[in-house]
């Protein structure tokens, strides 16, 4: 087993509980961690034997384009997509951050972290 991580992905998107947030948009951050078997790729040096980082990024980017009210919902969508598109991935952890959330005070980011293991 091994882990592939895409950390520090940033997107400008239109998520938020309040209608105004969905109109003006905000900056979001995503950290994605994939648990999978990396032995074949490690011995073969072939991209076809592992999870393609570009495809992972595209999956996250597509989910970021569809508005959501809650970070929790957005995170679950990312988990669902990764497990659906990569049947050989055993587990996924995603952190979704909203920069400068409208809380009435100083807060650099609000973050939720979700994790799911593939059920056998």
C-alpha cells in the first residue's frame, strides 16, 4: 500500500450557505490523499499502473465548478467521484477549506476533512 497526495490545490468557486456567497465567489483549497497499492507502478515505472495525478486534479476541478451550500457536501462529492472513477483506490481523505469565511471576524480559513474507505 501507499499514498498519493495532491496538496494545496486552489480554486475560485461559488459555494456557500448564503446566496450572496454563491454570487460573489471565494477562494477554496483542497488537499486530497489517496490510499492505493503502488507496488506495480514502483516496479514497472508505468503511469497505467497507478493513479494519474492529472485525472485526480480534473475530478476535483469538476466538482469545484458545481455550486454547493456546505463544505461537507462538496467533500462528499469529491470522495464519491474518486471512488467511482478509480476502482483500485482503497481509501480517500479530502480536506476542503474556504479562505476568509464570512464569520464577522478574522478567520483565515474554515476546513472540513472527510475520509472514506472502500467497502468490500
